[in-house]
C-alpha cells in the first residue's frame, strides 16, 4: 500500500481510506438514529475533511469499495520516475547514470518487492529437484512477489501456470528479448505446467507510429522466434491481443472487470499518462492484466478462476502487475506471483536498455556470424584500460564491461565464468580476448536459433496460436 506520510500523524493513503470508511458509517448511523444535529454536523465536517485529505495524498476522489492501489502516486511521471539522480524505470523507459547499470537493490525497495535470496534459490532446487537455472544462480532474476506462496501450493500438489509476453514492434528480435523466454521454458520444463504468451500487438499500435496490419504481422513473426526457443506445443498457447480478445468473451469480461476497478487518476499515477495520451493507452493496462487470471483461458482451465499465475518478466513491467495484484482480490481472483529479471544491457553500456530501432545497440537474432563479430568488436563497451601495459598492470573492470555482462547471461559454466572474471580483473585476460570469448559463445547460439526458426512452419504457428485445451491435469 501507499506509504506516503499524511500530515503530522503520518497516515498512509490506506489509513485515510479506512478512516473515511469508518467515518462514513458513523455519519449514516447518526442520521438513521436521528442524533443531535450538532453531532451530525461535526461528523459530516470531519468526513469532508478526510475526503479532501485523501484526494491530496492520492490524487483521486474517495470511492467506497475502491481502496487506493499500492502503487498510486501523485506525480504523472510514474511510480519509478527518477528523482535526485535516481534510476528511471518504467514500462517504456530505462536509464541510469551508472556504468554498472540500474541499482537493483534500491529498485526492490522502491517497488516493494522481495529479493530472490539464496534461501529461495535453494528452495526452488529442493522443490523442483532440478539444478537452478543460471539466471537464478547469478541473480539475473533477482526479485519476486509471492514465489514462496507458489512453492507452498506446489508442495501441496496445487499446480500453477506461467504467463509472459512480448510487445512486437519489429520483425527482428534481439538477444535481450530471449531472456524471459529462456527462463520461462526452464520453468515450464521443470514444473511441467502450461504457459500463455501474450503478444501485445494492440499496445504497439497505440504507442508506436505503426499500422495495425504491421503490428499484427510483427506478432506472427515474433511468435516464430518464440517457438524456436523450444516450447512444448502441447503446453503452450501464444496469442495476439488483436485476435484473441475479440474471440474470447471470458477474456474480455475480465478486462472489463479490471477496468471498472481502476480509476483514471490511478493509471495516471502508475503509468504517468497525460491529458494528451489517447484513451487506448489508458485502457490498455487492463488487457495486460487479464492473462493473470486463469478463467481468461476457458479452453485451458475449463472456467476455473482459482489457479495461480506466475509471471516471469523484466522489472520494468512490474507496474502493470502491481495494479493487477491490487485489483485481483476485489474481483475474486488470486494475485499473480512474479519473478523479475534485470535488464539486458545495450552494447554501448548498461546505462540504457537496448532498442530494436538501433541496429548497433544489440545482437539481433537475424545477425550473421560476421555481423556478430563486427558488432562486438566495434560497439561493445569495454571495462579495460587504454593500453595493454596499463591493462596488464591494473586489470579491467568486469562490472562495467558489456562483453562480460553478456557472458553472465549466456555462458553456462559457473567456474569458467568466474575464471574469466578473475583473469580480466587481474589483467591476465585482455579486452580483445574477452570479446573473442563472447563472440565464440554468441555465434553458435544465434546460428542454432536461426536453424530452429527455419523449421517453424506457418502450420506450427497456427497450432500454437489456436485457442485449444493444453496438456494440463489439475
């Protein structure tokens, strides 16, 4: 909930909401019992003052039955807007002044999530019986909401399902886009559970200067790259919003339920929408929220609404799901759990995330081995020294070196990665040699992905994207 102090009493928005609810009941009781006019007037006066204070703190009018969202804020710049030099993180912008990247420990505090600590990693290993994925071992998935609750239920033979997504803004995906899918596939294989993947082609039409037809075409093309990650067609449903929402009354009913329980002031506070934003943007968060609820997919879950959802995603998507988690109990659904990843850095450094519109900011899944080599050698930000002599003497800084950061994501062997870190920091490994290690890791990985993608036929895409029962017994 909001923790913004209120006056000298340090009341939160939820404190005010509860006081307003109680005061409203008191006024009704006094009127029903025909109490002394002076008492009624005094109670009404306090009620009006509380309403004014509530609006000052939350930026919204008090409404009975609609408590404030935990992420509601006054500013139009969104809940994670940079202030006083802090990192900027929202669903559309990520930036930091640090060459090491975003300060994720601070972000956990600002977002109110929980750290994925060693205890949780060990528990996932114990419950699943599988070695934790390298993304867990290395803190790439670093934050969570209610993951222990998911594991508690799983230990009691109560299943869950996975939901992740992709905003298709271009035909070509880059390696950073693979991170949630690589990890989600591991979760699907490890826990043997169904997965829904939302392609938000409607969102890209609303936010980008693209035609509706292009956005839908990009969704289908991106689906081919996602399928090439190796998902099980019997346990995976991929859907385009433009296709599925119009064909699924259950999905749209949940969208409308969510929309009814979120005010304009709340989405302004959460996402920073302004008066000039189109109303489609204001309505969209409910569409991204709806897959969090199992009865949005009656063909998979047979209308059940009590199956919990786990969402692996980058931390910049969390505002959508803070909103979702606030709404869920008010419409009778379980809150989705989340696992948050760090950002995959641009080749030029960790100050920003990569852009699909800048060909040199990343390695794309369509790049040839030669293009990969040239991009890494030319554009990958180095943590090395200016001369070989200085580097040999003082060593490099792996914490800001993009080649080392990329190896952290893609090199499986922990011991080998640790040795590279030590050798680079000591000066035994030169920047050019480190870049070669990365090139030798990326080239076969991208080539193998391209070969798998070639095997993805239009018929396979259609099967993945057709609403149907999945192999899931609950």
